[in-house]
C-alpha cells in the first residue's frame, strides 16, 4: 500500500453512525459515558496523560486522585480488600488464573462462562472442568454441580482444582446463579471462587464478602460507563499478595499487571462516571422492573424470553419464531429485522439474527422501551398484513 493522500483521506476522524440511536446491545447499554466522563475523555485523551503525575506506580498517583479511587473507593464499592485497574474483565480473569494455578492444574467454570474465561485458562496452560446447566428454556447453572466437578477433578488428579468461577450473570441468558451456595460448596473443598461480574459490577449492587467470593471481576467498558478497554479486579486480603506480587528486579512493579495497566483516558473516564455509576446501582430494582415489563410485552407478541423467570437482570435472550417465519419470505431475508429496526433508530440486535437474539434494557428507560416494543409489533403487523 502506498500512503498517498487518497489513502490517508480514508482515515482521520470517522463519525460513529448509531451513537444517537436507542441502543439495546448488552455490550453497550452499561458502557455509555456520563457527561463528566465525556469531558474527561477530551481532557485526558492524550497518550498516557496521567503518567505526567506518576512517581512509578499508577495506582499511587495522588493528583488526579487515582490512589484514593483504587485503594479506597473501589474496595468499598465492591466490598473487597484490595483492587486494581486492569485492561478488562478477561485480563482480570487471566491474572487470577495465572497467579493462583500451576501449569496443568484444573479450574472449574460454569458451562455458560464467556469464551474469554476458557481462553484465559488456556493461555495460563490450565485444564478446565465445566459445570452443566439445565438447557432450554431456563439454562440454569447446576449449583450443586460444583461439588460434582470438584470431586471429579480430585478423583482424576489427586488434588482439588486451583480455582472455580461463576459468571454473574451469564452473558447469554442473564441468569443470576446462587453465588453464596456455590461459595459454600467451593470453600468446603478449600477451592477459592472468582465471580465474573462483567455484566453486574456497575449495574447492580455487588457485595463480594457477603457473597463469599475471593475474587470479583468487573468490566468498565461494559458496565461502568467507561471508555474501554478497562476492567477492575477485587481480591480478598488472603490472596492479594499472590495476585499482586512484586517483581524481584523492578521492586515497585506488580508482575501480573506487567507493571501498569489502564492509564490515561480509560481510567479517567471511569473516575468521571463513578459517582453516577454508584448512584445507578441503587436504582437496580427499577431496572429489573423495566426488564420484566419489556419481557412481558414481547411475550404477548409470541417472542419468548429464555432463562430465569421472573427475570432478575437487564440482559435477556429471546426466541422469536414470528421473525424467523417472516425472514423466510421477506425481501431482505434474515437481514430484514436489522434493517427495519435501523429505520426506526433502534440499534443493538446483530445483523442477520431473527430467530434468536439477546438485548439489554439497562438505562434505556420505560419510554424508549415502550417505543422499541411498539416497533417490534409494527414490524410483525407490517409483514403479516402483506402476506
């Protein structure tokens, strides 16, 4: 490629098409920046920016108040002893697996764990044992299956797994497992438990100690109104020295963090949004009420919500045979739904999906959710009348 002007003109500023649309993509609903975070993005967007104020350790920067945020505010928010900022939930999971286990050890994952949990274990050269779920339509994690999985690992290897994880909620169906019961089971075998809260930390109240988890993972760009990639990792005092161990050659640098992680715009947008993020977790009951209301509206149209009922989270998975039937004869085929929603300024259901799709109602609001539900009904009526 020759980097002449005609090539270079393809780059530079690029407008983001759907930014003003009603966005129901679970990846996006909890990551939308607050006004203060948008200001922070411009203020701190140059390179590493905050490193101008760093004496060698990112999380010890006093002005801006990164130290207070990481070592005081976030532990209080997560109800855990120690916290670090990471590049995202998957990096947090890898850090814990890599530091807590030896090559060839087993980790226990719920069968609905995100693919990045499996990849993190594989990168750490670990073996995985999964806990089954109930299958359609509820897809409930078999809580007692954690004991079975641990027993199987002990029988196969002669020792307990190095770690167990529960995804809360799972990223497909939005189910919330009984974490306290899972914790009690794991701890009865002296197996520490990690909670993957990529879709919960920043959306709903999370109390790590009350839930009995040893590690809690969050995603800033998914659920804490932050510019990605950024995540949080909370650790109990018992394991903090293991996960946050220092380099023998560079004494102030923590090995698992490769010395430093998210710096600049990412951490400053997280700080910018934090007051509003904390406040919105106090409104969680209303978010659940909106999700249940929306689910009922769609079910009245023959669009069936899978997973827990009544549902306890904003992330939901639907089976829509009515849209699938329309797609068999519609001019745009399986892309008709995406195009119809786009015309109505609704974004978030992936292009080409009709029979199955997931969405999130978080922070969308009852008025916009009513518009989305009415749009689904309009689309159904439009194509059924045309037959």
